[in-house]
């Protein structure tokens, strides 16, 4: 299939692009960060007038995975107008344009659509309660995409992996500080379900191939606190987990409100796919193996001409 990926220089988009390459023709949308990626790119700022139509008409993909966004919660609080344009209006325009062209679209949403007040896991039937500007814009995108393009997939995700900057994911934050013997905190009262970005990419491609549509939770199968996640990374890399101190998010200076419980059930997805999702330990093993095999240097080489 011909697969178009927006945000192909970002943490998720780049990992999906690399994962898809062996079986699909991949075209990324980039704003000039990638100089020599192993896939074709179209340079475009998707907020420019007519960019959505011109990119889709130039690429003519079968599938679109829309990863571009303002994904930094603090940046969304600082510039709500930009957050709305990027996170809500752009996906809405893409969904309509994909519908007109019969392109199957995946809109990447977030686990952060919930306020975290539920005990136990959230299913797709639970109503979102956004508690930040980021979450509000992502919920608005979910509604707009499914309204104008019922064949689309809206995937609520949480993921980690290696990024171009080396600083984008929480896993990289822990790994960087641990390898530099720097002490750091990990939140004990934020529960989430991290999935390796490559496993997320594989899963989304299977969902597209199977013709699934509608709203799905596409996250890891093992809920844990952010502190526990840091400890798991330290142990896998044989680094000193005592550098990580358990801390409450209540004591943080973050502006955007965060939910305490983002445990999302993946039962609907594993039933519809007919197979279990990759385990947390398989994801962590992959994160470790990639590091040992020089994956981070490989990513950096894509930014050199
Ligand atoms: N990271 C997480 O933990 C997390 C968790 C849940 C959900 N999500 C969702 O997952 C998706 C991907 O997140 P991410 O962490 O991979 O984001 P990221 O690393 O911040 O990447 C964002 C991407 O969007 C591109 N972009 C931004 N504005 C653009 C514009 N006007 N035109 C074209 N491209 C533009 C960026 O391009 P440049 O490189 O040129 O800036 C970059 O490639 C987002 O929808 C996010 O909401 C993320």
C-alpha cells in the first residue's frame, strides 16, 4: 500500500515510517528537519492555505496516518489558538479531504482525553472529560474526524521510543539521566499504559489492513506509574534505579492539568484484531535492542544531508 505519514520527523511518525518501510511504500510529510530519511518526503507546513489538498493530491496515498500535532501539553496552554488549529482544525480538514478521495485515515488521539477519576480501566464507551487545552482539542478532533469520515480510525495512544532529538519521550528522559548519573523524579500517582512506538505502528498497520474503523484504544497492555516505568528502564539497561525518586505530580510546577489514572482497556482492539497486543516486556526489549544496535545514531543520520 502507499502510506502517507504526517509528522514524519516526530517521535511517532518517524518510528511508524521506519516500521512500515519493509511492506509499504512510505511518504512522509516534513517541514525540512529530515535531510536523508530512507523514505520519500513531501515538504509542507500543513497549516498553509491549500496544504492539505496539495499534499494529498501529490502523494495520492491509499492510507494516511496523521501524527502531526502540537503534542506538548504545556505549549498548548501557552498558545491555545495554535493548539486548536493544529490539533482540531487540521485533522478535521484532513478527514474531509480523505473522505472525498477514499483514503483510509488514522487520526492519532491520546489517552489524555480522560480526567482519570475512574477506578479501573477506561473503555471506548466511557465519555471523555478533557482537563487541559491539549485534551480538549484532541477530543474535538475525534468528533470532527468520525463525523465527516466514518471509515476513519481514531486511535487513542500512549507510546515511547527513540526520537530524532533524543529527548522527546519519557523513556529517553529516564535513559538520558540514568546514563549520566543524574538524579530525577518519577510520578507515582500517574498511571498509564506505555507501548513501544514500533509496536504501535505495527498494530495500526494491522488495523488498516483488517479494515477496522471507529474509535479504539491502542496502548500497552500493562498499566504502571511513571515512576515504575523509569525503574523498569533502569533495570533493563542495568542502570541504577535509586537515582529515580518517587514523587507526586501534585508537587510539580506543570501548568496543564494531568489525570491520575490513564489505564485504558484494549479489549475491543484485541478482540477485533483476533490477537493479543505486544507485551510491555517485548516493547522494553526492543527499546534496549535498538539502543545496542545503534538505532539512535541511525536516526541522527537522517538529519544530515
Ligand atoms: N508523545 C506522547 O507521549 C503522546 C501521547 C499520546 C498521544 N500523542 C499523540 O501522538 C501524535 C504524535 O506525537 P509525537 O509525540 O510523535 O509528536 P512530536 O514528536 O512532537 O512530533 C510532532 C510532529 O508534527 C509536525 N508538525 C507540527 N506542526 C506542523 C505543521 N504545521 N505542519 C506539518 N507538520 C507539523 C512536527 O514537525 P516538525 O518536526 O517540523 O516540527 C513533528 O513531525 C500526536 O497526535 C500526539 O497528540 C503523543
